[in-house]
C-alpha cells in the first residue's frame, strides 16, 4: 500500500491511485481538550488519526484530516460560567474550566457537519467511510450513520455497531489506555513527570486506570488489536 495515505497531502494522481485500490475513507474525530497535565490537548485526534493511518497503510484507503470540533455535555453554573465535558467529571475537583478546552459545538451542528462530510465523501468517489475518536463524537456517528448510509448511498462504518467486541482504542479519558497509545504514537507528547508523585492523588480530569501505569508496549498492543478488528470488518465489504 502507499506510504502516503493522508488526504491533505496527496497529489491528484496519488489520490486516483489510492481510490482505485481501495475507495475507503477514514475520518478521525478529535478535540482540543484537556487530557491531564501529562497529555497533549489534541490527543483524541492524534490517536484516531494514528490508528487509521496504520489501517490504511495495511489495508488501503485515505485518512481525512481530523475534526477538532465535537459535541459534549454542558452545564451552566449559578455564577454564569459554562462547564463542558471533563470540566465537571467526578475526577475534576472542584468542577472548573480546564486549561486548553476549545472544541465544543452543539450536537445538531455537529450532525450537520458530519452529514455534509458524508455527502462530500460520496461525491468524491468513496464507497465507504469509517469514523471514530472523541467519545461523544463517536456516539453521534453511531446514532446517525445508518440513516445517512441509506440516504446518501455510501457504506458507513461505526466502531460501536460494526466492529467486533475487543476494540481497544480510546476506551478511557487520558488514563492508562489513551496515555499508553500516545506513548506508542507520539512519545514526545506525553510527560508523566507533570503528574503528582504521590500515587494516592488521582490526576485531575482523568477517567480510568492511573495513567502513571502506562507503557508504549501496551499502547502498541491496543493499536494493533484495534487495527486488526477494523481490517477484518472492512475485508467483508463489497465495494463494487
């Protein structure tokens, strides 16, 4: 397969070649969001893009640029401040605006953006489109992809619906899973020394097993297992 599978950097003849081999697109859904003191703000998109790149290089297809916008829960406080997502998670004490969060948009607008990407992907010649990443974005895609698939004539793959149990990519928030995967993909973007040395202090705004246990080897295992599952699903598609 082509080493260059990223839509934005393909020349037209490269795009045509990739599409002739495998007309599948991959849409990473990410954020600019707090991922602990130790993690990069773009972790969601970096992980989903990294996983999709592995799949595309092995199976074929083209990786779309990540979406750095997404929906999430939202709450207005009595003082007028607005909290979003991990701002008021159980592990964020006290609830507060976490540094770097800059991604939220209403669910309805996100649905409209996703549907128009589906329409444009079909127009460009893609026969199938996979999307995954940020948790709330994943849920919206799963909820609407069957409808859009029928309406717009393109096969849409949802990890929650179509991929066998055992998916291991982005199954926590900035904790053991995501941190390990980031260590495997972008070790320079993880700094565990930013976390408290005292293991009795749970990192703020982190949901899941302690990220201080993370290892790049485990992250690589998670990526490979998820890539294998997705490839097995894609191999069953009739794209003719």
